[in-house]
């Protein structure tokens, strides 16, 4: 008798878990709005600066000109990469 009760509980637990995952899948694929890429491609220009150790005195000027920091050059932490839309 004990074994049949355990089997019954296992069935309901599996069914509940399956419905939970099915609802999550349905929500993620159907109900969530789809994001679309922009139809026009934006073009960028890039700037690299080998800053050395000047405490970033040039950073305010570069920012005023509209440049955004993108990252560091791999293998050279003193070369910074900036970009801005054309």
C-alpha cells in the first residue's frame, strides 16, 4: 500500500513540474514581445589613444568631442579604444 501512494505522489509531482516548465516555455516564446534589430546600420568611427600614465588629463576633452570608451587593446592596457557614431 505504501508503494502505491509514493507512485501516486511521484506522478502528481512530475505532472506539476512538467506543466510548470511548459508554462515557462510558452511565456518565453509566445507571450514575450520579440525584439527586432534596427533596420538601418549605424556607422562608427574609432579612436585609439596610448595614454601612458598622464592621469587621464585628455579624457575630458575626448568626452566633449563625443567619443565613448569602448575598451582596452588586448595585451596593451595603456592603449584605450573609443568610438562615436558618424
